[in-house]
């Protein structure tokens, strides 16, 4: 059941934008802090940060004005692809910013 109210559309657009960009921003901030300060610079911390970052998207999807089935399907399809994109982003980010390529 979609709403016709303009604020609901604006809110849905903002939520969608956060769902797509938020995980990359959080991952970039974590990698900058952990590598720049030398704290939490372990593989385990990196994977925890990736899972936390990837969790932003399903949380945002759950707030969209869509039916439960559509939100569930969207979260199930987008989250694994997002996690792969975050891993690639992390490797590229660390390699580019800190010149630490694998």
C-alpha cells in the first residue's frame, strides 16, 4: 500500500538513498579510522564492520512504504550483492587511500 502524500515520497527517496550510500560511507569511515590510527586493524574487525555496514540496507528497506513481501524480496536480493560490493569497495579503498594492495 503506497502513500500519495508528498512527504512520504520524499522520505522514501531519502531512505532509499541512505540504503544505497550509507553502507559505503560507514565502511569508508571505519577503514579510515582503523587503518589511520592503527586500531582495530584486524580481519575480524573488518568483517564485523562489513556486516554492520551491510545491515544498514535491510533496516532502511524495512522502512520503505511497500508491502511486506516486496520489502522482504528486496532485502533478500540486495543484501548479498551489497556485501560483495562492500568487499570490493574495501579492497579498493584500502589500496587507493593507504597504498596497501593485496
